[in-house]
């Protein structure tokens, strides 16, 4: 496994960017569909990034993303709940 912080950060930011941009438009009702498309596009970006950074095969990187995306989503949810509880 290659440890390159800058490359890892680039893949994380570049993979998340479509979802972040779509999330800023969620106050428009049709943007919910755009957000779903951006989520799947982000997953594709993560699969490509896992192949580059971790040197995985395409099947292994897809399984890695399928396992990592729900875990990171749950972690973000816990952070949001904690931040919301701190504001109360």
C-alpha cells in the first residue's frame, strides 16, 4: 500500500465534491434527484481512487467502497448528532 497523504486527500476531496455541490442546492425540490446522481458519481470516483491509491483491482475497490461509504455516512451522522446536542 502506498502512503501518500496529498494523493489521498485529493481523491477524498475530488470524490466528495459532486455530493457537496449537490447538497448546497437541496432547498430546490428537483435537486434531490441531482443529489442522488451525485452520490453515485462520488462512489464511482472513490472506486477509481481506491484503485490508484491502494493499488486494488476493480472488483476489490468496488467492495471497499461499498463497505466504506455506509461507515463514513454513519460516522458523519454521529458527528452531526453530537454537534446538534452541543448546541441545545
